[in-house]
C-alpha cells in the first residue's frame, strides 16, 4: 500500500476552516476510481494501492460547494514514503486583499515600480491600480513573486527590471505587464535555457505582437513564467542599455494545451487569463515541488 496525505487550504494560504464537506475524488494511473467521498476534515490521510508502475500516477480532485474545484496530476505515490499534497480552494467569485501589498511594501519589494517618477506619483498610480484594476495588480504581484523565485546564474529576473511601463497599451494588465529591463537579462535567460530551466518559444510575435524572442520556464506543470523580449524597443536608464520586457504566466506548460485550453477559449469569449487562477495553480505547483511557498503581497478572500 502507498500513503497520501491531503491538506486543503484557502485563498489566505491557511488551512481551510473545518468542518466542511470536501468532496475528494482520487483516481489511480489505471483510471480506476479509488476514492469518491465527502470528508469534513481539511487534513486527510489515505491508504491506496501500490502498483510499482504507471498505476501509481494518481489524480486528485477536491470540490466544495461555492468554490472552484482544484486538483493535481500526476501525484506519484510510493510504498516507501508518505506523499503530501496541498490543494487550495478559492471562492467561485474571488476578491483580493491587498493589505500586505500597500505602496511602502510593494516599492520595497519591487523598486522598479517606483522608478521613473517621484514617490507621490508612484504611490498615486499604484493606488489607482489597486482601486480600479485589482486583477491587474494581482497579476503584477503574482509575476513579481514568481520571478523572485527564479534563480539565474546571476540573480533573478527582478534584478534586471529597471522600470515599469504605465503608458497607454503598455499599462499593467490582468495577464501581463510591460517594462524596461537590462539587455543582459536575455543572455541570463539563454544560459538558464541551456541548463533546462526555460524553453524557447518559436515565432513569439504570433501571440506577443512586436516580440523578437521569448522563453518559458519549465519547472512546473502549470503557472510557469514566460519572459518575452521586444528588442527593437530600446531605452537607456541610468546609463544601462535596456529593452522592453513582457512577462506573463500561462495556466499550462504544454504549448498545445496553452493554445487549445487557454488562448482559443479566451479569444472566443473575449476574456483574459485570470490572476486568481494563476495564484492557485502556482501555489499548488510550488507546494508540490517543495520550494519556498508562493506568497505574493496579497491573498484571496
């Protein structure tokens, strides 16, 4: 037998309040359902069959009335150790709590937010984003936190971003932002790609108009950072040669899944990638990978 510990959290990254009625579905790699039952606890341990083959690649799905279902696949189980899976459930109509992401904390964590303007102007436009476009701010904070966890041969991508763009079509959006970065970041990403941390995206201009090069992080199954560069858009900041950068995070790692399950549906419904969904996917992926917790400067209620 193999053992799986399932822990259920809410959008504040804390254990989900119990009791509740969590519907847990567990399917083994042979596509045989092993569990389909309601539980009141947020911390559960299951004994499940061990096959010593692909049958040990389990799928786990958790549902709760009024909340978006969440799960993970594959969950690789073993008879030699206990596997722990953390799942996050958020409301069907989530809202954002930016109490930890007010201007002083945000500009300290991400100096490029304050670059290019006096402090009062920076605080005003950041506050406007919080009040008028909370999804755009959530996306910005998701990306900031995710990029802080990417180790390049020298520093992280954040060390190379010099200034955020706030003008017109380049203003922060709910699925990406634009900014100016040290051109040296491109070589850093190429080194990371050679080490297997990123994969190059061919023809980046198809999905990112004007882009000249792009690489996607491949560390997780979902919610990887993509760094896209517009090398024909140039600027010098404090003596540093910069190009425009366009970071974003997709739901899916696989390019075909990204096109079929994200890009095309968004185009048909005229919607954009939801930062709350990215938040959940990236948090679960990070917990599963055993890296430091994904904890952007906001939570979800």
